[in-house]
C-alpha cells in the first residue's frame, strides 16, 4: 500500500489558489486521498494519480464468450 502514495515532493504545503498553509494532517489526507478542499477559499486540491500505481486492466487476459 505504501508504494501507491505520492512522493513528499509532490504534496503541496500550501493551497495553490490562495496560499493558505496546509496543516501536517491535511497533507497526510491529501497524500492518501489525493484530494482535499481548502478551508479558506474552498479550492479543490487534486493530485494527479500516477499511471504506474494503477492496475492496468489490459494486462488481464480476456475471457471469450461463445
């Protein structure tokens, strides 16, 4: 599970919209949920999900129905 978490360098320490400093707890929530709403300006902070961390459905063999 730890391999799916983003790097600490990818987690902002402040809201990119208003500059409000995020608390350490908000940074933890942002790292795990990858989305957070700023308490000051209500801006949605959404981290991009790394495609390497997602399971690719195309790797699974397809079952054929006859």
